[in-house]
C-alpha cells in the first residue's frame, strides 16, 4: 500500500491507496511548521492500517515555491558564467527583483569558455582565470556556487570539468552545474540554477522534517517527493534539486484526475480556495509548457506543466450584483467571513450552498443568497471558465473536462466551452492521489543539425540518455516507456536545427527495498 500526501497552502490532503483503490482519506489544516500538519493527516490515515504495511510515502509540497515568492529561507549563491568573449553585456541577476537579488547574491563571475550551438568551442578555459576564481570564492565564502556554460545542456563536458575542479578546491561548498537543472537558454538556465542552489540548505531541513515525521509515526518505508512533471524523486535528489518540485501541486491534481477517470487526454480544472488551475492531460501526464516560466519574478526554463490559473475558488468574493467573482478571496478565513457560516461577505461557496451543489453540515445558513442572484453568479462563473477552457484546448479539440479539488462542486452545469464535464468520486483529494500513483521519469535533450545525423538517430540517442537518467533516479529498467518526444525547430541558425527532447517514465524499482 502507498500513502500520498499533498501539502497545500490551506490544507494537507492524505490518502491511503491499495493499488488504485482509495482505502482511507483525510484533509488536515496546513500548519506553519508543515511537519505537525503532515503528522496530523498521517495519524488519521494510519488508524486504518499497520504502518508496516505501507510500502511507500509520496509527498507533494509547495514549500520551495513559497520560499522564493516570500523571499525566505534563501541562501547566498555565487554565479559563475563561462561564456566570454560573448555574453558580457548582461550580468547574472540583471533583471531580477531587487529584494530577491539581496536575498541570494553571493557574487557574479564571468570566465572565458563555452561552446557554440553546433558544438564548436567558443573559447578554451583560462587556467589563470580559474585560479583567480577559486581564490575569490574562498574569500567570499558563498553558501553555494552555480556554474553555467554556453550550450552546456548539449555539451556538458567543459561545465563538468570546471565543476569538478571547484569541488576539489572548495570541498565544503555545493557546486552546481546548470545543465542538470535547466535546458537550453543561458540566462534562463542560469536563473534556474541560482534559485535551486539558493534553496539547498532549506531543502536539507525539509527533507529531514519529512523523514522525522514518518519515523515518529512508525513508518519504515521509503519517502519520495513528487516533481514538476508528475513523477517522483528521492529525498536525496530533493536535497540537490528542490526547485524540481515548484509545480508539484497542479501536477499532482492532473495526474490524480487521470487516476480517477482513466482518461489519458482531457482538460483538468483543479478548483481550490482562491484559484482554479487549468491544465491538460496528454497521454496520461501533464502537458508541458515550452514557454519561459516565471518563478517569483524570475525568468527560468524549468520543465513545468502548462497551467493557466484564474482567480476563481471557494473563497472568491462575489460582488453585490453578481457580475464579478474573484480574484480577491477570503482564503483561510472562509469559515469566519462567508455568509453560510454567519459572516457578512458573499463568496462563491455561498452560491454553491444556496444552489444545493455543496452540502456543509455545520453551515449556519443553508440558503444565504437568492435564486435570482445565484443565476447571475452562475453565468459569471461559466463565462470565466468557458474562456479559460477555450484558451487551453489543444488545437481547439473537444475533450472531457475533469473537475477536481475541494471546490469542484462550485461549477454549475454539465459542459464548459462545448466540452463535457466529468465529476469523479474522491475529486477533492485528487492531488494526494496523484502523488500516490506517481512513477519515476528521465529526460534528455539534444540539438539535431540536419546535415550531420538523421533525426531518428538523434531521437534514439536522446531516448537512451533519458532512459539512463530514469534508471539512475530509481526506475525499474524493464518498466520504462517513452511518453513524449518533442521536436522544436530553432530559427536563425546557419543550418536547419531542431531541439529534440525525450521523456520516459517507469515504475519504482522495488520501492519497499530502496533507501529513502
């Protein structure tokens, strides 16, 4: 059996799964220290089974996203960019918000080296520059160092050579190669690597809290964490790559929608207390975004699900005339402020209660809003969601719309933008279910220049690299399958060039015996 946990901003959801069957489920309030909220949820779940019967605990968390957004728990990071004689016009962190620069700036250093898109050397590493860099870093003593070389995702050898030299010279300082955290795009990859490195010390504390909570409750199973693509990483990998969990919340909900319905291709709307996150299931996994991803005001190229967030949730404020709903929300204060609980603020929950779509046993008022006003609000909700679903439809295709999350009952009707609505059982804990059924993934990418190799040869090579990455992350080699092969033409190159990216997934390799 597996336990899936999803630690959200308001609730910590937990489920006990026996295969695809939900054995037990609960919602607990997310606490400031996170650990006590997790333990409260786990105690409820473990009342239904012997802790020794649990093979795996998987956790989705927003801790690291919140740390960046709130500018807390961040460490000073030195950024080493290997790109000269090019790339000196825009220094690391040049377009960052000032408060985030202040929280993370451990110095910036530019060195000669790197490659061009076709693998040619931009310049050799300068030994004197590297020696001077080591001296400077020894004096500055940053908490971590990132190394970002031009085109290192396709030519990582030079970046790794410098990383190895810095690790030997600075054995107590984490040295992080950028090609292991971001894709092509020097500035975005560098930004991603800096954010990740700034979270390393915090990641240690969070990982220790997870293992401590599970141990105190008698669990002896491995603990894994869900990441941005809907698959799992070990706690050890979390300690090195905390930023890979930034979008685990909506990702878990999308995967949970697949588990609850069996629909491999669909639109998923996860409705919470403040927002509705709209994503797309493609072959059973979240459709990934090819756009630059903004994290806390920083341009990055993390692999993230393509999710559209709209300000519509259970706590969304409704105007007196019903023509406006959200994005403002009472959030955690719903039970103090909503009309149905005796408060004086009209929320979307009040509309659902009045319509009979949502039953709340301890509601003080069962019909706080008139039918006429409910009609207007329902029209407002549908107009907002219809527009969002239209925007997310793949090529305008008509797909099922799966409603999940605690606010799924808020949406009226049986279709959105011409797409039929599916309302599965246990939809309110879809995020925890998504965490519990996650697999392990591997990903690789490479530039294909038309005149050098056939595309099929490049795809085969990149697939092999992705499979190696998946096995290294804990996947059983005999369960691997390719879920995505992406080819993106790169304009303005001297020769016809395409970026090939491959993602594979597999089941955990004997999870009951793997160390956490």
